[in-house]
């Protein structure tokens, strides 16, 4: 029976849907289920002591200011710190190139509000981040999928997508969510050059870039674009860059930032004023106190040590217990790896049985905006400790072996 509310919803709500990942996060509340489903940082790495000290300091020294309304752009000392950090990577920006948002998800939503009209085309990797699709579906976006492999987006396939005239290119170059792959330096340069040639902006989403376990640091797209265009002053380039404190400090503070040309920041500020006026000043001031003085650099080293151990345990156990018919990526950092099942196997069906065995993951089809990926799965290694990883992979490996044996 139709409720009185059904005919009152805006048309855009027809394109909204619940996140598969957020629904799966409910499983983490069940203590007997080992969940590789959420994109959760390890709670063991949260700097609780430093947060406690910073909260006390902010309330004692700047209590009224921290509890008051604040500027929409964000707490200036925090933006100055981000600008200095970005300057390490050959990008000259000022605080006026930065907007603080309430998490990267809010930044993605603002990009939708500011740039996407009904029917606009967005170029994305396939697979790509589900949260971006969820943010932009409500604005009527259409997606042009470019395939990816172990070296990220296959840029040799990009030019034909750009001829369609997309609004922008969305890419996660470092330890991509969901696949865990990294865009190679050669492809980064090709992406920047093609985007400039066709006059199509790039949105670079980089929540995991600092969490590299091995291999050489690769320059960001925003820095390559700056060099390519010869920027010698304030950044005016073709890339909008997103990053977050969720993976470096804690997701509960809901702090992220956007780096963009000043004219873009001004438009995003207008979107934010309409949404929530400003990101919580207290959270920003506390994060600044925690991160300043070199603490963040040292803390990231600790996170990397923890996550590398968990990735290694997961891959070693998979190599030992998964059937030979299953393949997976071997990320050099981040929080995820990507499982590829035999073509005949549907990961959604596997999940139903896996949950009965008290282990969970995310089926990969949701990350493919134009279909496909039914035989893929995203597996998180950052959240569970090594013992739980071994046990969860053992349960999953046993199930997959049983399914392969039945098919033969």
C-alpha cells in the first residue's frame, strides 16, 4: 500500500539507494561475525591520549571560540598546515585554495551540487568508489567506465571516453578503493596530458596516499598537473584534490579537505553555507593540536606498520587456503584488496553463505556503475587483528574450495 509520503518525495530520490557497505557495517556490531566488509581503520591506531590532551588544551585556551560558529572555509591554522604539507610535493597553494569539509563524502556531494546537471557524463574507473556514485546519482550523473588493471585506470582507453565531453574525470590513484591498485607514473602523466588536451578537469580522491607500505612514492595528479601547466604561483590548475583525516587520525572527527583553484573554492563555499554553515570548529581545532609539531608524520609510520602486518597476514593465508581458481590484487598500501572469483561464481551468492559461516566481505558488482563485476569482491584488511584475519580467511577459503569442488 502506498503511504501518503510516497508522492511527496523529489524526483531525485528515485536515484538514491542505500549503500551496500553501510548496510554491511551493521554486521560489525555482531561480535561473532568477522567482517572484511567495511572500510574501517583499526581502532587500535586511534591516538586517543593525544586527542584527550588536545581537547583539554582547546577548551582551556580557546573554549568560547571552539564552541562558536566559525568561518565556512575552515579553521585557518589547520588550512595553513595543510598548505605547508601540500607544498612538500611541488604544489604551491595558500589557505585560500583549501576548504575544510565534514568528511570526504560531503566534499563529493558538494562537487555534485556545483558541477553536475541531470544527464552529465562523469568518467570513472571500473571499479570505482561506491560512495562517489551514491553522492552523484541524486544529481542525475551518467557514468563512462574506463577499465582498470593492476596499474590502475587503463589510460589508453581514456581518449574515446573524453570525446563524449564529460564534465570531469574521477580517479583514486593511490591504493584505490575498492581494488587496492595504484595508478602507475606513466599513466598519471598520460591522464594529466589527455585531460588538459580535451579541457576536462580531474577530481583526484586521495584518502590513502600516505599509507604506503612499500615501493616509491608517486607524485599526485595535482602536482603533475601543476608542473605540466608551469604554475609558478598560486595553484590555478585542472585538478581538484580531496583528502581526509579519517584514515590518518580518526574517522569520527569527520574532517577532510578540498584543494582547488580559488574560484572553485568560492563556489564550494557557497554550497557548504547552504548545507551546514561550517564544519565543527571544535573538531578542527582539536585535530590541529593533535597533528601539529610533527606528530602526524610519526603516527602515520605507526599506522603503516600495523596495516602492513595485517595485509601480509591476509595474503599469506589466502595463498595457503584459497583455491587456485581465485586471484587477488597485492596492494602496496591502503586498506583493501580485490578478489577475483571464477567467472561462473557470483560474489553476492557467496556472501549469503559466508554470512552463515560468520564472515563477510563486499560483493564487487556495486562498484561497477555500468554493470559487471559479479565475480569480484572487496576485502578489507585494516580493521581486524591478525588472529581474526587468519580465522576469517580460513572460513572464506574453506567455503570457496567447497564451491569450486561442487562446480567441477
